[in-house]
């Protein structure tokens, strides 16, 4: 599904404080855009501003030329979102199946013009199969699942109305090392038919599927193809001395001396 996301001179923050200021880029899908940056650099703020969940102070967000700036309802027709933290109503008794089908019905009621063919059950089944969540978990409470299984359910929820864009905020963080490879591969496959934006702290797992990287540290940013962006010079600008070169590769390490 071809789709174009344009961001023009975006500024967003909290109260008087701007976290992002003067950010402009455009990206076409399908493909995967990684958003990298240290803690507090504004990755979540950016996604929330793109989705209109946080109203930008300045600038515009356009999808296929339609202005969705500060309009979360319009944005939700185009974008499926996996938030970084999901615990709004902890232990609220909802099964995986209910979570996914409720999301489908929500979008169908709100956006009858969306082409949600195939029906609710079929769409839910397809979304759960895409993320490889085994059928024996579908009718269990969301809170009985492991963190990694719950993350897959949340991705299925974002997928069920078949939006052309997916935004996932650190989708691999609750997942164990083996599961991360598998999930990164699933997300990579999704990027062959959708525009996928993922934030992450480790660019390597998504690298085989990545068409562009946005390296962000508040109002400072660099965007381009992975080889252009992932240089020691650029990473040092954003991560300081945590960016190191080992042989021909650059790394971002947890602690460096
Ligand atoms: N609801 C809020 N109210 C006030 N300030 C906030 C709020 N959310 C985030 N901030 C601040 O905005 C800045 C950017 O935070 P943000 O969550 O966007 O960073 P991030 O890059 O997603 O970090 P992480 O890697 O830890 O998820 C931080 O200084 C943070 O303290
Ligand atoms: Mg974040």
C-alpha cells in the first residue's frame, strides 16, 4: 500500500518546554523507518505528536496530502499505534480476542468508508496469525499472558483495521532475546506492505528491513539511509561517548570508559 507521511516544521512539548522543534521529513511507504535516540530524546513525544494525541505547537503532519495535524480521529484511520507503555486499566478483564475485535468494531463504526472487508472474525484471526500468537492464547485474559505475548496482541490490535501506517514505540522492549529476533522479523515483513515507524534503542535487529533512520535528540536530528546515518560521528553527536567504533562497526554501548 503506497502511502506518504510528511512532517513540516513540527514543534511539540509540554507546557512551556518544547521537546521537538523544527522537525521536517517525509517518508514513503511501504518500508520501515527507525527512530533512534537516547532516553528523553523525544521519540515518544514525536509519535504522539504525529498521531495528534499531543497537539503540536507548530507545524503540520500530512498523510497522502491530507492534513491530520492535531486530529487523532483522522490519524487513527491511517495509523495503527502500539504505545510504549500499556497499562491504562491494569487487570481490566478483557481477553485477547475481545481486545482485537473491539478495535475492529471501533474503526468500522467510526470509519465506515474504510475497506474493512472480510468481517470482524476473519480480520481478528488474520491479525493474530500475522503476529504468530498461538490460538490457545486468543481467549485468555490479556493479563494472563507474558509480556512478549501481550506485546504481540497489542500489535495485532494495531493491525486489525489494516491501516497503511503502523507506529510502534519500542515494540521489542518487553520481549526476550529469542522473541526479539522473531518479532523483528514479523515487523520487518509488515514493512513490505505498510509504512512502519519503530522507535528502538538497538538499530541492529531491524536493520535488514530498514529503509531510513531518523536519529533524534530533541531539536537535533539527522535523517537518511542507514549507512548515511549510522556513522560514529553522527552517533557521537547524539549518544556522546556511548557511541564507539569496534573494528569497522559502530556500537551504542550501555556504559563506556
Ligand atoms: N507527560 C509529560 N509531561 C511533561 N514532560 C514530559 C511528559 N512526557 C515526556 N516528557 C518529557 O519530554 C522529554 C522527552 O520524553 P519522551 O518520552 O518523548 O522521550 P523518549 O525518547 O521516548 O525516551 P525513552 O527512550 O525513555 O522512551 C523528556 O524530558 C520527558 O521528561
Ligand atoms: Mg519513549
